[in-house]
C-alpha cells in the first residue's frame, strides 16, 4: 500500500520542535499530503476520511472526547492509526520539572490507553523502542533528523566573543536540573580562567548562590514556533556548546537533536555520556562526551585553551551530520514506515491489552473527575473575578471618600488658620487697649474725660 497522505492530530496549537521533528517537516519533505486534524485548537474528523493513515502524537489522548471520536472514525473508515512517542512519559523521574508541576498527571493514563489501542507506535530510538514494546508489540523506529531546508551550517566561531570564551546552552526549563549538576565544573573553570569566560544559558536560567569570576548570562526563550526558533539559534554567537543530561533511563530514551543543532550553529560540543550522544560522537574528533565532573572540567579546558581544536571538532561534527543525519536524505522513511504499518496483520500482542476495558473505564472516570475539577476551578475564578470587581468598586468608593476627607481636612486647616489670624488680631487689639489704658497720657486726660462726660449728661 502506498501512503501519500496523513491525518495528523497534535496536542499543541503551534508547530513547535516536537511537531516539526516528528511529523510535519518529514512528511512535507517526503511530499506527503498533511491533513491537520486540529487547526487553531479546533478539532475535526474531516482529515481522517481524506487520508491514508491517521497519526496522533503522545499526549493528544488527554483530550478524551476528541481521542475517542478519532478512534471511532478511523475504525469506521478502516484507516490505520499510528501513535508517535519521543519520550517515556509514563516513567517521568520524580524530580523532573514536568512531574513536579504535574504537567502530565492528566495525560498519563490516556497515553497508556493510546499506546495499547494504536495499531503501531513510531519512536525515535532503539532504546525507547525496547522500553515501550511492553505496551505495543508493533513498534517502528523513525529517528530524528536535521531539517536542512531550515538549518544552514554556520562557520565555527573560533575567536572569543567580546573578549570572552562563551560557553553556551540552549534548551527549556525542564533541563535546569541537568545544568545544576554542572555547577561545580562551572565554578572550577571560572577560578581557573578568571575573567575569561561567559556562560550563556538560553531558555533555562541558572542562578549561582555566590559570585564567581565569570559572566553569567540568562536569556529567556523568544519563541516556541520551531521555524522561528531555528532563526534565533543560528543568530547566536558562542565558542563551545554543552548538553548535560543526568545518567538515568529516562534520558537514555532521548535523541541527538542538540548535537545536530549545535553542529549546524558551528559549535563544538561536550555532551553527557548517555545513549543519544555516545551513539553519534567519535570521542575527541567530532565531539566530547563526559560523565564525572572532572571529565567536564578537563574537556571544557581543552576546548577553552585550543581554538584549533574547537574549529576542527566543529567541522568534523558538520561532516557527520551532513553524511548521516539530514532530513532530505531520510524523509522517505515516513511514508515507507506508514506503508509497512498499514500492511501489519497482527494486532498488538502486549499482555496489557487484556486490561484495556478497565483502563478505558478508569479513563472515563478520571476524565469526569478532571472536568468537574475544571468546572469548580472555573466557578471559583468567576467568583474571584466578581469579588475582585466588588473590591474594585469598594476601593473606588474608599478612594472617593479619601479625596473628600482630604478636601475637608484642607478646608478645616484653612478655617483653623483664619481663626488663628483673627484670634491673634483680637489679642493684639486687647493688648493695645490695655497698654493705652495703663499709659501716662490716659491717666492725665482722665479728669478732662469726666468733665466732658458731666456736661454731656446735662
């Protein structure tokens, strides 16, 4: 069966990096017709009838109503349904920021149901395939590749940036714990090369509790639209890139995206010695891997001190990516893989499919719970908004009374001032009268005043 079109259902409204790497860009490069099932947040099943295959992405089932409608319509039209996974989201580490913030609490059981119900899963790496095979026996690997229609290859930045060797990280806030583990290395390097280094953390801020003799620059992400992100990335100026990942199973599921992107930016890199990077890096030739803090310090020191090594390593990495990891050379894998899935005759053999009925029921129950919680939250927000509006009215009244009070206070102060002036004038007049009555001239003229009074009385 030849696959020429796909109905694509994603959770996000925008085409961020996940959607670009896994679905939209490779399908477009393979000349497939991409029929979006969700446009500007609006869900539609029209795309299903018009497409050869239906593909939905990881947490899309979190919107249970849309997911159930999709599965029903796909079954009605006899269209194979594929679920794409790029992380083991059912095994989030306990300290992972997404788990701490409960970002996937609502989505995990729907994700499990989706993996069990889909005809097949597509994943990024063999390691992830091995982990997820317990949920679906029909699993296919579609690696991530660098989209060379968006990315150009910058020349290596050999000279220091603004007289500093700039060590650069670009990623999301979910990787702050990975950066935190390198703080001892950053401190040691700052002391070893005082005043010579700048650490730039783009999108994942890192704060130091104490002052170190290096420049620390934290930059906020400008965009999550992938095409715009590429432009931002290519405009960065730096000398060395880093990609730390904690050595845990969850991170071994990841792919080599940072290696591809740093390489296109023209940066030699040091990467954690985990599966995504150790599988593509030839040690000391097209990159370094490190595990212990001492290894990070040693490899970073080599690149700081040796500009020729920085340049040769960056160019070797670019040769690797151009040879093995360009999307233009591998986009054909998407329609070919979907065609292979369409021909699969064996249903998912995972033992967990026996629990699908109860999982679906739990899913419905939880969905009702979350909807009720959302209604309660909405009502509470409306109540708070109304209370806030009332408070605003009360505040306005209080402000008006305050203005009136100030005006009255000013009037009282004016009257008190006038009263003081009158009293002072009256006191001065009385004092003047007393002085006059006690004066010598008043006493001398007293007989004359009595004489005049006597004659007036006649």
